[in-house]
């Protein structure tokens, strides 16, 4: 894995960059006031970030006399991040720029979700996409892999979900890193989706939120005071444990199995893109049942955590997420504690690319936007 000196920012540089990310376009004076830095220090740090190619002046014309103001914004082409998001039979890969724009994307199929295959396909995809766009690899912060799984006690690496036996109990971060020409970051798919919302979606302007991730299981990502909260072992936010295994659950895998039992062919999540609830009674029935089940989980989690909002997303296509959200009776969910204000329950704003953008956002967040314990901007 290559050195990351270009992206090794000081805490002060990250504080300034984060202020520009959150509040652009923003003046140097406003950065100083927002961060508590001396104006001269803020100006020097901005200059350093400009030399790195991460920020740039924009021009705002007020219509009056004199020089136009030149507030700062992120320089979208200053950095890129590669995301890898996979299921049983296919993999999605793509590049996002520093401003969060998805600049390339492709979906490829494979026979078995094996670590070597995933790593080889990801490496080839990164080289192919950067070459096609004329992007130098030294401008790619890293590659983020969103893995369906949880952290165990020992060894302390992310363990793949039981639905992925070829990946189980392997140090995938090390295996992927050995194959990639850029730094590698591995995160579970629920936490990466929450980071995607924090960097580019509904959670960008929220201090705290719970992301309910409907994937192979029912996961959760928890952002508190602007930071991803992991818990003691990295599994904070996993609300699916309140729905017993072996019984009907509001999970994506349960949906696929329920459809198959009713004669609807849907071997993997991409097969759901062409299914519409109005035309598919088994899908409509699952949405009604899963929505009612999620009411309980959302109520419990939201009352314990008191987040600004609950965001629903994951591996289901946006139209199914939207239908599932409509099936959740928020008033009924929070009725037992109606005297306490209820957080809004929102659908992910990242659409079909939520998982991919989340995977790529791991790198942006960890390297550039991660907030220090002592200061949240």
C-alpha cells in the first residue's frame, strides 16, 4: 500500500477543510471565526490546502463596486475516492470526487463472492476508470470496501456475514490492501452507508442520526455529534438483533427468500429493480409486514439515542425503500412516548448509488473529514 503523505493533514488543516466542506462558499474570516483560529493561522492553513489542490477560490459578484469577494470551496478534482460495494453475484465500483459527485460507475457480475476475485476485479476497475477519465492515481485517496458483516471479539477484524461463507473469518482488509495500488479502508455496509449520508446525503447537515440499513440483515450506522460512533467493538447501531433469526424479519435477505417462496424470481438485490409493489402482491405483502416490524425497532432505537433523524436505506432499490417508508406508521411507532418529540424518519437521498457512494465516502471521511474528539465544526 503506497504512502499517503499527500493526504496526511494536520488536525488544524482538517478542521479548516471540514469548515469549507460544511459551509462553502465561505470566506477566510468566516473560517477563522467558525474554527476559533487566529485569522493569520486560518489564512496560512488555507494556503497550504490550496497548494495541495484541495480547495480553491470561487467568485461571488454582489453587483456593487470594488473587487468581488472570493470565498473558498472544495476543488472537486483535487481528490477522488474509489468505492466497492458487492453482493452475492455482482459488484459495483465507482469514483467520487472531493465534492461528492459520482464521476464513474460500473456493475460487474461474478460467480462467487470470493476475496481474490473481488480484489482483482476492484483493482482492474480502479485502473480502468482512472485511465478512462485521465485521473492520476496519486489523486485517489483510497479504495473503500463496504462489507456485509460485523466485528467479532477475536480476531478484531470485520467478519463477513454468514451469507458469504467464502469471505468468513478472513482478514479482508489485509487481503484487499495487498492487491490495490491505493490505501484500502474496509467498513461494514451499514456504517459505510451512514458515512455516505454524512458526507453527501441527508446527514450532511445533521449533528446526529441513526441510519437503518436494510441489506442481507438489518444493520445500523450511528452518527453522534458529527462522528461515526462505533461502540466498544465496532457494532453500535445494529438493531436487527431484536428480530429473531429463523422468523420473518424486515431484512433484504428475508425479502429475497419470501419472494422465492412465492414463485417470484429474485436471486439478488439487483433483481428487485424491475419489481413494483403495485404489480407484485408478494412484494406488497412483505413491505406491509416489514414496515410494521420496523416501527418497533425505530421507536426503541430513537428513544434511546434521541437522534436528529432516522434515515432508512440500504441495498433495496429507492422505490422499494420509499414504499417501505410509507408503510411505517411513524405516529403509531412513537405513540407510547408521544409527549417526547419524535425524530423525522427519512429515506436516503442517495438513491440507487447509496451503497457505492457510501463505500467511497469511507476514504473521504477517514482521511479528510473525520472530526477530532476535541472540536466539531
